C-alpha cells in the first residue's frame, strides 16, 4: 500500500503534468472507481455526471493531505463561478496515476481517463479497485480547503498546517497504545503502519506505551522521527519525473525504504542485536526492539 511519501511523490508528478491544463473530456472505463469501498454499485447517470462536471474545467494544481490527493479546479469554461470543486484521487491499496499520450496502449486495469488540452492523458490504473476518483466540493478543514470526504483528516507532518504543539497536547491526552494513536487520522494523518513502527523505534518508545503517561519530550521525539523518516523516503524517491510515467508502485517499486524494524521480526536489531519482536496492536502487525524500546513500567 502506498504510504505518505509515495503519495506525495505521485502528487508532485501529477502537479507537474496537469497544473494549468484544461480537462477536455473524461472516460470512466469502470464505474466502480467512482464508488467507495462500502459502495461500488454506480448507476450510469453518475458516470455521465462525472464526465460533465469535469469537462472544460481548468486544473489549478494537485494537492494532498495525508493519503488524500486531489486536483483543485478552476471555473468551468462558459459557466459562472460555483462552489470550489476538486477531483479526489485516492490511490487506496493499489492505485496508480499515469501520464500518457493519446493513443498509447491502455493498461488493462485502467479505470478512468482524463483528457487534457496539453495532448496528454491522466490515467487512473487500479488493479484491486480500493481507490477512488470523484468530484467533491472543497470545504474548510484544519486551516485549508480540502475535499468534503477529507474534512475529518488532520494535517500530516509534512504540510505547513501541521502544528506539533497542538498534536503533542492532544496526543498527551490519549490513553490508547501510542502505536494506535499514531494511526488515528483525526489526530495526525499520513503516518501509516510502516512509518509508525519506524518512528517509535527511532524515538525509543514502546508501541504499547500510553501517551498520557509518556513524557512530553518523548512524544515530541516520536513526531519528529515520523517527519524525518517520511521526509527521508521522499528525498530518496521523489526525483524522477522526467519520464511520462507517474507511478506509485509499478516496476520501479516503492521507494527504497530504509526500514530498521518494520518487517524484520526475528532478525537482529540494528542497534543492539536483540531479536526484533512482532506483536499485534489495534489489529496491525507491529515491530519493535524489546531492548531499545523499553516496555512501559506502569503496565
Ligand atoms: Zn535494539
């Protein structure tokens, strides 16, 4: 599943190729991509409505909060100004966004195509259809305009609206395991399962520690570690947009994530040599070093 650095990398590529272009038409190859994970049955009027809503609209840019990415839209040609709209592009588990020239071979898992006046196409490819594309009004959420379905999503550590002091204060009231709190998208977004484990290891905090009983300096260290590991991943992988190919998980694969604990259950800790342990926290596989991340004493 793409994590925040991959989504940000894709956003940069999409922004580079689409900002300032006008959508000349849209095809929904598989209507299920207009639905949500809980509702995939889409009637044909929704397909027509989508194509009509986006045709003739200028793309202002590609934006992101957490793993939510969207194209912010200008006014539709020939129509007066309405509410501000965006096209949500959620990659889900396996979604990819690709830029192609018209006439290039259509990948068999292509679900939707936006035709651009730059003589390019933005194609949404998604093998498993956990992703989503759809037009939404933009609403105010945590200090900026976001798609309506992302209104409950808190800022992520890589965006300017992220305020570490507010997040530490809120985190410090939580009585759930800190690993679960880091995955709570209403508190802080964009930290997926992988980077939560990595951040806790780097900060030396046990995944079952209770935030409300953890020193504030330790909570700050966890948040700083999360921003650092995701920023490092982005720096490594966010540089190759000279090709006509914006790909989140194709042949080039994910970023070369320099993972110290995630997926290393039973292997030696890179710091102390102890065996990395794997447990389940909040239903998610969780990796930690029992020596470097001391178990909370109050348990
Ligand atoms: Zn260790």
